[in-house]
């Protein structure tokens, strides 16, 4: 990930500084500043994300044969002192909103929520379903897959539920390329419904590096590494 690499470069720079090698120390420290400045620069991070996010546009569903909407999991916390909408991470919330929107505009749909809880006692699938019910989804139309820990496991679990029926897949735009490949690997006919777009085409060249830019780069790094690892292991 970009920020840990920055910290590593800084640490190496200070190591050489302590060893009295100031020339090598300056090289690493300057490299660390250039690295974090470039990857925090929003137009650059948008360029990294664009090949992923432009692969599939927003879903335009008319008379769709699919009866299942699968919302992939992401992060959350369980904290009774804050609103339910704040317990759910921003990525999860974007996916959830898109899934509920599709559910409400198409009749006779079932919603699948997947994702385990990690160190949280409540699964991400269940937390998202609670928010969906609060937004008006019929509890009888919800299916929970609480054990999958990654996208590949989510695809395998979904296949057992839907069989040979088509599926509307809701996930982040940057994640859709990898998710679609994993679901199709299981023989699932997928209708992509990307959301949570981050490269929205509103960047201007003259702006300072920002945490938002760095966050975009982290998302891009995560997906490119996931695609590379999947191909290396042979499941993509």
C-alpha cells in the first residue's frame, strides 16, 4: 500500500542518516516525499482508477431477467452509541444504497448480502441487511451469506443459492472487474451494477496532494494487486 511504502522509505532514510551516510539518506527521504506527493495528487490517482472504473458504467436495467441482487460486503463497526447508518462504512453504504435502489425499482427481487464480521461479532451481511430493512426492504426478501471472507468465497456461496439464474452484482466500480471475473468463474451470469465511483471526472490539474487522492491510490493498488494475485494463483 502507498502509505506504508512511504513510511518504509522514510525509515530507511533515517537509518542511513544515523549511519552517517547523508547522501544515501537524502536520496531515500526525497524519494519518500516525491512518492507520497505523487500518489496523493488526485489527477494521478484518478488515472490509476480510470481503467478499472470505466470498464462498466451504471446499470440501466429494463425488463431484467434477474431476480437476485447481490450486494458485496465491506467494512462496518458495531457501536450502539452511534446511528446504524454511521456503523456502516462509506463503501458498504454506497453499495447498500445502490442495491436498495435497484430493489425498489424492480418487482419480485431478492437481496443477497454477504460478508463476515472479521473481529466484529456481527457480520457485515447482517449489518447491511439491518440498514436495508430500515430503508424499506422486506425482510422476507433478504438472504444472508455471513461466512464468506473474500469475493471468491462470496461467489461460491452465491452460486449455491441462485443455481443457474442470472444475478445483479452490486459492488464498487473499482472492484467490479475482479468481482465479475470471480463470479463468472463460478458459472454465474452476472449483470454488473457498479457504484462508489471515485474517479468522477471533476479533477483539475492545479490542486494540492490530499488524503482523498491517497485513498484513491490505495483502492487502485488493492485491485491491481488482487488481479495480479488471482491470475498468478489461477482463479482469474
